[in-house]
């Protein structure tokens, strides 16, 4: 298969308390609400996990989804917590503003050898490097880390099958990218079996629609796991997209969405933050 012209988009976190997460991502990390969407029933691609109920999606980040790697906060109504596994490593962010904000709000900061570690209300890790992004137009989100059980097998899958390019490596990990200034994916081998538990997420990439069928065929021929064949997803009042959902050797979920539809779907909503706050205020067991 030829090179894949992919673009890293976002990582999905399931959250149990929208108010606490809104505070963490907005007030501590300094991200902006880019769009907020409400759904009456579960997603055909299980975007909200294996839940057929009302749910919401909130995209937060440091800039438009067209040029920044963002976080998708998935909230299932009535689900207040999720069992954490060991599959997710963390998000690395370069910023000189996060740690002073965390200190101002007395938010816990754990110092590590590589930087300072902040933990979201649901247990997701953020490694903050106290320095500005490499360039003025660079995304502060530099990388996302996933844990794997066999680095060699994972490299074969992500490099040979999904056609990501290695940027750096050592005996325990490798950083991969589809190129450009986009956030990289770091795969790190850990000694314990991978447990995705209930909080497992999903990483998403955009590719041209013409790339999706040959990618599907390549994974099928290789005997890879296909969670959802090419299906169409509709968002009320917005563009329709086609998605292909895969799983790597450790079960990490991977979404490939068509760039054409997603670029329209992911436009920044001027009232996204206000609508998020409106729905948080309606949550019976949450305090904004």
C-alpha cells in the first residue's frame, strides 16, 4: 500500500463529570471549547463507547481542529465514572502558562524527571513541559502516548500497515507521525498485559476519502482487526462523514475519517462554550 496522507486529529476521553472536566481543561490547561454536540442515542461507530443512550461530545484544544490536535470529551448521561486501565500513557504539552495556573488554583502537580504531571478528574495524565511550543504557530500538544505489550509487533502494525513514519526510538518506545507539524504518536512497551478496562479511548486521523477503501483492504488482507467497516455517520445540522474503525494488536481503537467531510464537520462553533455550560447547569448531580 502507498503512503497514507494522514493527519492526527484527536484522542477520545470518556468523562464522568462535565463540570470538573470543564474546569480542568479550560481553567488549568487553558484549552478552548471548539464545539459541543448533543446526541439522543448511541453512535453507530460506538464513538461514545458501548452505550446506547443520550450522550454528548465536546471538542477542546488550543486552536481549530484544522491545525491542532484536540481532545474529545465524551459524556454518557447517567455514567459517573469509568474503570481506568493501563493502556493510555498520557498527553505531552509544551506550555509556560499551565503550571502557574495550576498553582494559582492549588491543583495537584507531580514533578517527574521529564516534566510535571497533571491528572484530569477522571485519571488521564498530562505531562507538561514548562517551555513554549517550538514555534509561534506550533500546537502546544506535542504527542500522545499509548502503552503496548510488544513494541516490535506494534511497530509492524503502525509503520508497515498504517504507514506512519518513525521520528525517534529507543528500546522501549517509538514516536510516529504522518508528517508535518502535527502531534506525534508515541508507543511505549510496558511489562504488564494491556488492560483497556472501561475508560479506553480512541485516536482519530483524517485521510482523503479515496484512501479509506485501500486502507480497509490492506488491513483485511493482513488479518487486522476491523471494528467497523466503512460506515457513514450523521451529525444533526452538520456534514456527514465516513469512518473506518480499526484496532491495533493491543486493542487500541483507531478511527480514520474522511478529510473532506471532517473539515466541514469540525468548524469551530462560536457558541460552543456557552452551550456546554448550559447543559452542565442541567446535570442533576453536577455543580458548575
